């Protein structure tokens, strides 16, 4: 049973990494470690969107 | 600090567990051998598509297990104690240590699109065997090798792009040639991809309705992520996919909604729509349209591929075409002209060997690799996966009745556009089909099916057959439009992203002489560069759509050759680097695919430029048409004197482009040859490889972690958590 839940939570974690949602989790965890007040999720995601603006990856055929 | 994968003695104890491995790999080898034997020996009876599927899967498994491991360990000598750029330069943005499985997904989503779905469908006119052999052998020895080796060399250079590496490692002239070639080839690729979409959506209100709706759906997702619930990507993707399915179902009711007439668009109207759309999409902020559509496209990509694999296994359809058709030897096929050699190897680029991948394997992906050994699963493994997509597409095209296949894929000039004339044309080719059968097939998917060239409609038709057989329910029309939808979605994503990448390249290049132009946030530069890129591919698209001989027939060879000339550039770079690194004895690893690719592309280029057969040589075609015009006659399928002028103009232009691409590649190869001679004399030359820095992170090296790897990752994670006192 514990193996199953471990697998499922592992897969969920991978999915969140794939969609980029894990970035937020990591950021919050880091702020907590360093004792800093994190910015709002809205501001954080906006910052990430601005990065993407100038970092376009090609999509192949 | 010991990483589990840096164990030079390899696979542990000599006896015991290896027996199991030997048994498994022997079984895989036997399955593969049986499948290949069935494909090679079956003649005249019904051949199941599953033989192709399992021949491919077992060949991939063996190649991955042995050849890619040989390249990683012996040739490239990947070193997991060496920190990757992601580790050394981590900034959370482009340099970012990424889980190998996640990066595999990202890389696959970036390399695979409509290309591997279209080429094999067209190549099926020569039978199923030539395509199958080239896709499988090509990927193992060429395509996957290129992707992996380029990724490795770029990773060792902090993720430099292909163009940069050519300039720094071969020379300035070769670098400039590479830059021009990459840009021009990208424009051709975008134009041909867009042509596939236009051909699939023209005169198809259902398709236009569903694809049109993807724009508001993506905009909705973009605003949702920006304002409603920032960052909730999985959630909004689930909503988006549900809306997408509704859009496909809704398309079936365009007639009832009274939209059928206003959504029945001609080819020309669609070109204008696409160009305007492409320009707007490339200047809008990416969060609005591009990013959310990319989420949808990626989800659909993975979903559809899984669905197709499952559908194939359940339906187990029989192949309808011959192993090798007469068109392979007489070169008179109506889908594209030319004999098996070299044109099968040109028509199937993506899925076997695709130069465009070198642009993704250098640059973005290598900046995210966690461990050097991961280039094997991401570079080699990712390309094997794309090859599997190509094999599925080949199967889907081969299970269609051949009369229908040729009615769909011959140019309108040949089929005449009606069931009666198309049936007469196809019967003339030696296949039996009646007008009534064509009408019934069209009715089953609620579309016209005569001369729907470009590959996408044929694939959609084949998939609707497979899915209807596998899952039942008489949903052929739904599945057809489902397939059209996802192909168009991939292509539009590729066109948007490509336009943007092209814009950055253009701004960067012009920025060398006019500094301010390189500023990507400066509107006048951004807008004018975007407009130039869109107009470039829009122009080629317009030419293709108006071509009396069929745009796909004329432009697809140009696309295939361009893509593989790009592969020649990438493989040339890889071969040069083998010599410069003093690894001459392994130069054959990229060298053999390079030699093959050069033989194929140069033969094809030569024939396309110098052949005196008007069906193949562009200039021969132009002069034959000119002679006809001067004699006051029409030429070939041309219906008016204007058509004849168009043929002369298009063929001359294609011929010039073809010759220019080949010349650029020759310049690069010549520059490379000089460098290789120098390197051999000196026994190696200094390169721009970044010196080794010891790696501190621990990660497993392959898809599945071994017990020892899991253990060392656990130990390492625990050591990270203890506070540094």
C-alpha cells in the first residue's frame, strides 16, 4: 500500500515538474528555508512569463 | 562523492543476475528477427500491420540497449562526475537542472510534430517496406545518433547553438553559410507545414470550425493563467482539452448551425488567414496564445500517440498496399515523382533523420541536462520515440484501400476533382475503385476526399479506420476530424514558435550591423522582423497553394532535402569534432550517416536541378513548359496559359533554391574537410569545450533507476537536507 502511494505521489511530482508548477513549490520551500517572505503566486508567475517572452524554443516539424 | 553511474567496471557481478538479462535480450532479438523475416518473406497474402510494429519496437530496444550505450560509454565517454552546464550555471531559467524523465518529455514535445506523420504517408506510395526499413535503420544509425551527439557536444559547450558551433569549430565562412542555411531551411519548413494545414482545412467547414475555436480556447487558457488562477497549468490544460473535444464534436453540427457556407474557405483565403494569424500570434505576448496552446499541443501529442499505439494493437489491421510498388522502380508515382533512391529517403526525413532536431538538441535541451549520461536517453531515446510515431503513421497510410489512397494523394489536375474522374484516373494506375466506393468513403468521414493532398487527410482517414475498428461505435467522422485537429494544432504551434525563433535570429543577425535592432523588446524591430519572417513563409505558401502541379508534389521534395541538408551540417560538425577531440577511430559513428546523407541529398539535389525529365528536374520542367507556351500550347495539367506561366515561374524558383541550399552545404563540408585534415596532422586540435568541473549532484542515468542508484540518490538527498553548520 505504501509503495502504491509512493508511486502515485512520485508520478504527481513528475507531472508538476513537467508543467512547471513545481517551480512555485520549490520557490516557496526555498523562501521558507531562508526565512524570506515569498512574493505572491501572481507576481511569481508573471515573472516567469516575462522570462519566456525572450526565450522561445523552436518546435520541430 | 560517488555517483552511482560513474562506476567504470560496469554491470556489477559477473554471474547471476546477468542470466536474466541475457534471456530477455535474446527473446527481444528473436521477436525482432521473426517480425523482420515475416515482412521480408510475405508476398501475396495478407500481412498484418503488427509485424511492422513489433519489428520496430524490438529493433529500437536492441539499438538503445547496445548501440546507444556504446556511443555513450566508448565514443563520447560521458562522464557523470563532470558537472553539466545546468549544474554549473543554474539560474532557474534557461540553465536549470531537470529531472531526466521530465526533460525527456520536454525534448520529445519539442522535436516531434507533424513531420513524422506526413512524410511516411506520402512515402507509402512506394509500398510499406521501403519506408519501414528506412525509418527503422535510419533512426538507429543516423537520426538518433545525430540528436545524441549534437546534444552532447552542445552540452560540453554550455549549450551553444548549431550555428555558433559551426563558426567556432569549423570557420567563419562555414559559420555564415550555416546561419543562412538554417534560416532559409526554417522558412521552407514552415511554409510546407502551413501548406499541409491549408490543404487539410480547405473546403472543410468542420475542420475550420474546430481549428478556429482553438484560438479562443487558448486565449481563455492564457487569461485564466494570468488573472484567474496563476500557475495552475494542469488544471487549465484539463479544461482546455475538454473544450477542444467539444469543439471537434461541435464541428459536426456546422450545417445545422448555418455556418457551413461561411466556413467553407478556399485555399487562398486560408493562406491569408494563416499569414495574418501568424503575424498577430508572433507579436502578442507569449502568455496569451503561444504558451497555453503549447500546453494543449503537448498534451494532445502524447495522448494521441498512446491512443494510436493501443488502437493499432487492438485493431491489428492488415496492410493494403504491396511491399514494394511499381512506383518505386519506375519513378512515376502520382504522389511525388522520382524513384525509390533517393526520394524515399528525402520524403521521410522526420522519424528517420531530421536536421531540424539539431537546432533543439543544441541550445535549449543541453542547458537543462542534469547528468552527462542523460544525453543517451533524451537524445537517442527521444528520437527513437519520434521514429515510432513515424512507423505508426506509415501503418495508418498502408491500411487504407489503395484506390482511396491514390485518389486522396494525387494532385487535383490528375484526378479531375470528381469521384468519376478520380476513379478513372486511379483505375488507369492499375487499382480498382468505383465512383460509388469513393463517395461512400467520403460520406463515412463527412468530407470530400478527392485530391486531399498533404498527408494529413490521408493519415486522418487511416486513423479513423483503425480507431473505428479498435473502439467501435461508428465514429469515423469524429476520429477523422480529431486527427485533423491535432495535426493542425501541432503545425500551428510549430509555425508560431518557428516564426518567433526566426524573428530572434533575424534580429540577432541584423543586430551585428545595427545594434539597436537586436533588442528584442524594441517594438519597431520586433514587429518588422516578425513581419519579414511571416511574409517569407507566407510567400512560399502562396506559391505552393497556387501551383497547378500540386504544391505538395512540388514543395515536399524541397522540404525533405532542406531538412536533410541541415542534418548534413549537424553531422559534419559532429564528425569534425570527433577528429578535433582526437577520436578519429570513432569518427565513423557520425561519419557513416553523414556519408549516406550526403549521397542521398546530393543525388536528389542533382536530379532536382539537372535531370532532363520534366517530372523530376525543376529546370527541365520550366523549359518544357516554356516550349509549350512558345508553341502556343498548354502544358501538362495546366488549364490556362496563366497556369503555364505559373509553372515556369515556380519551377525556376524551386530550382534556384534547391541549388543554393546544396551549395551552402558544400561550402560547409569543404570547410570541414580542411579542418579535419589539419586535425589529423596535428592528432587533434583545441576546441571550445568547457573544462571539467566536479559534479556535486547525484542522479540515476537511465529511464529506470537501479537499486544502487536509488540508494545513492537517497543518501545524497539526506546529506543535502542536513543544515550546513
